[in-house]
């Protein structure tokens, strides 16, 4: 299985896609899947077909061995593979893969050469690692001889000398299929190896998951049968990625280590208690653990010996991480339990720069609060092995493009007039200004969207003396505000994309209203709208012109560029995809879109896990099916996109943590991160984030240098938070009255069902909907909003 990259010879098997996916993680694992399926074949001539395919794909040595059923020649190269494994960490830093490739064509396949060239975009070390891996899997008898000759021809005397010294018996041995830790990764893990609760803070792309794997190995070895490890990922997409990495690593390292994973609603289908009792490592989304603890399946966190929290900066507020750690801290600070038998805590993050802060002192307090929430006295960063880190991890150069706004835009004026008229109609039904305190709500802004949400929420609990009048008022206000929401969306799309895209968005909405049998109010709102908008004229968007220039220039300089374009909304992602596909100079990019799962209030359909995987696989593929990925915030944290060398932030600015995460998508050497905006304050905010990042680095160093002061602050935060939690628990819980309650539609106050008609299917998952005869689907909310 170590000789054959299987996907090239599987054209005759239906499992091609499965094996292709497997190979992207582990070639050996893919080969095993392939052989398992081959053993099941019964068709006449399958063995010859296998030999023919191997020969066609230049697996000459493997083909010859299978023909003669004699593997002595292949096995004779094992000593050279072991030797290369021993020197690999130092060897990959000394060689020049591009030069060596010219001399190693006879022992590498064409596809392998292409892969090494692609890896070279991320830097010479990445390409050297790929070259070394290909050599270790070569089935050519003379590959080692050719390597020695190539090193001599390229005058790589240090690498040649290292090989010769190792051949004489020196060097450190590697063990089996264990993932080798780099020195900076070992530095990050060292406090954890000493048994300390630790927050590991290191750049995106440096391999924090490899550190987590090493931590798990060490922990299982030290704790023995008492070990029980939980690794948590905040998003389902990231969970799938990390769970696969854990499976592949330990399958190769130690198949006896039992691993299972739970995410989404699997926690309701499978017993967490059974999973915990029958596995050594459990990979979870954190809500699974929260539910299991609330339901009594997991009596306490003392059932575990190690908790690893990926993206641990999320341990704030009502996030599941914080709920879990609150339980941990209550047990630690409880006089009865006195913190006995609590698991070791390890947090992983690219930045601890959480919350708002103006100076280093405030940043230190925020970091101490995070560490207090994670009960971690150590912040592990890289100090000693910074040179090695820089050889693997490349921070993209940051550039800013401030673009002029459209000078005139008839579309905006027309939409503003329509929205003002709709607000006027709404006021004839009810004084909507009395329903929300949100002010300064400009059309086409996020604040206007918040105002709409607030008005609709207040309508749900609005009570009038006349029941029929109440129903009519709520129904009308819902229609008015829902139309205002769509026009507000159209303004946002028009601001960042084309007027055509905004018109298409409105066209889809209006057609949906008509198809659903629109009432008199909706007829008045939609009649002739598109004709009026279309006659308003369309102006080019300067931001799109700038974006086109950047993309054309980047791909002119490097046609192997891989880009990720971050946008704020799904509607904009869809609009920019259409724009690229309709552009003669950009359509070759074949854009893919990566968005979230969708929301009940959105007319845009979200993406399933399978569709996301398909988009990412296309983007990562070697045949360059897709050269650009348009993504919302779903891709800025955790998802591994190693091929990217251009990150475009299209009006996409957040806090320090988001900046670090987004920038970290650009992994290749020479990567760029570009912000395009027509708002100077938005660019200034990103520049301010860069300054705040430096403040965070100084704050971390200060806390590391003054551990006693840090510990004191943490204890103050922990005890203060505990007092607040205890006070909340002292407030008597509101007693639920018994009986059946009537649930009403949130839009028109018509009867929907009784509480007796509802049964609980799953806890803490998506709310189910009931079909209503009105234009839109009505969503049953909580009883507190609808019951009388």
C-alpha cells in the first residue's frame, strides 16, 4: 500500500470519488481502501486490468512485482526509505526541489512532478517535503542512486553529507507512521506535556492540529487506561476536517486507539455515555457535550482526563465552550468537590485578542479573562524556534485599495423613494415608530435591518382590544417590513455589486410573492416596481472595476494563483459569482461559492456539507477546476485552504481575531491580503486592527514575564464570575403554569396549534416550521411570545 497513489489507476472502479477524498488526507489510507475493494472483485480479467492500469500509470516496478509475485526488489529499497525518513526534517531544509526535479524525472511520475511544482508556490520547504514523500513511495529500484547523483549534480553538499553520515548509522530514528513534530510545534506543546492547563497561541497554518495530535499521544501514554480525551471543534465543517485527521493519524500510528466523533444531531441519535465508555478519543462539536451534561448522560467533566478546545477564543458569553468551562470552574471552586479529578485543559487559537480594548493594559485584562475562563495559567507561544516557524508559515503582505464611490446612481434614489412610501403606508396602519427605539437607521444599512427585526419582534406581542383588528394590523405590518427588508438587501447588493444583481434579487422575491398568491397589500407593493427600477439606468461600480483589475493583474503575473474572496453576505457571494462568470476576462476562474447552511428568513438557499466539500475539493484539485473561492464568514475560521496565495477582503472587516483568521487563509510564500473598500473608515479600522495585533503581542509577552500578576488577575475574575453565577441561581425560577396553550402565527395572529399538539424531537437544534395558508411560511416561536 505504500507504493501506489491509487486514484490514477481506479478508472474502472465506482469508488473513485471515495478514494480520491481519502487520498487527499492519506495516500496509504487510500491505498488500503483500494486494496480492500480489489479483494472483493469477481469479474473475469480484473487482475490483468489492474496490471494494465499500473503499467499505463508508470508503476513499472510494482507491476513487475505483481506479475512475478516477487517483491524482493521492492523490499530491498526499504533500507533507503528508512534512511530518508531519519534525515527528513533537516534534509528538506537543505535541498532545492526545483533543481533536483530536472535530475529525478526517471524515478518520479508525471503527476508527482506537477504536484511538487504546485507545492513550490507555498515555499521550497513545502515542495521539498512533497518531493521527499514521493521518493519514499517510489517503486523504481534505482531511485536512491538517482537521488545521490542529483544531489552531487546540484552541488547540494550539505544534504549529500547528511545522507552519507546517516547511511553510516548516525541520526535520530523515526517511529512508524508517526507525524513528526517540528521544533516550534514541540515548543508549543511543552507546557502541556508537563501537565499544565495551557492556551496555545500560534499563527494560522503552523500546524496546531499536529500539536494536538502529539498532545493526545503523550497524554494517552502517560495516563494509560485512565485517559479519556475530548477534542472539540466549533463548526461542523471544521469538525469533519479534524475528525478525519485524527482517524488517519492514529490509524497509522496505533490502530488500537479507539476514536469516535459526534456532531450536529448525532448526539440525540447516539448515547454519549456509550461513546465515551468505548473510546479513548472523542471528537465533538461542543453543543453535543453541553447537551450530554444537561441530560445527565455525562455526570461531570471528571469523566474526562483531557479537553482540547479548538478556536478557544470563542470561550465567552453563551458559547457552548463557556458553558462547559463554567461547569468546570464551578467544580473547581466548589468546597465540596475542591476541583478534584478535573481534566487538563488545552486551548488552541491563532489570536487571543478578544473583546474591545484601547491599550495594552485593557488587552492584558481581556487575555486574563479568557485564560480565567479556560483556567489556563500558561499562554504558549513560539520564542525559541521563530526562524523555523518563518520558514514554514508565511504572513501575507497587506495592501489597501480605497475606491471612489459612484458619483450618481438613479437606482439608489428610486429605491429610497419606494422605501419611504412603504414606511408611509405602514404608518397609516399603526404607529411603527413606537415599536422600536432604534434611531439613525439609514436605508441600505445593517442598522436598518436591525430595526426591521425589532419591529417584527414587537408585532408578535402586540395586543389590541379587537382581535380581528390585531390580526389585520400584524399581517399588514409584517408585509410592509418584509418588503422593506428586501429593498434594504437590494441597496446593499447594489453598493457592492452591479445594479443588475440587485434587480435580479428583487425579481426573485417579487415572483415568489406572486406565486404564493399575494393579497391586496402585496399587489400594491409589487405592481410595476421592476419596470420603474429598470428605467432608472445603471451605473458601473468602481469597486468592481478595481476588483477586476486586481484579479487580472494577479493572474497575469502568476496563472497558478488561488484566491479566496471574502464578502459579507450570501446575496453578495451569489452576485459576484454571476459577475465573474459573465466577465470575458475573468470567467476562466470558474468561481466556487462557500456559504453557511441558510436561515429561515433568507430567500437564498444555504449549502449542505456535501456541497461545501465539493466546492473545496474543486478549489484544492491539481487540475485547477476552480481558481477562486467566494466565501462568507464560514471560511474565515478553521477550514484548511493551503493552496491559497491571494486573500481578497471585499468590504470585509471585523475585529483583531477575524483579521488574523482571514489573513491566515493565505498560506503560500509571497501571498497577498488585499482589502478593497470605498469607505475610508473601514480601511482605517483594519489598519487599527493591525496596530491592536501588536498590542496583543506585547500584552502576551508582559503576562508571560509576570506569571504571578497574571495568576492573581485570573483568580479575581474566576471568583467574581462565580459570585455572579451563584446570585443568578438564587433568583427563584419562574413556575410554568399547567394546561394547553394556543400558539399563534407570528405574522397575523391566526391560530396555528395548541401546545398539546407539539412534541419534542430534538433539544437545541433547529426550530421546526408549520405551514400557513398565507404568502410566507410561518414559524412557531416560543410560547412566551404567543400564548395568552
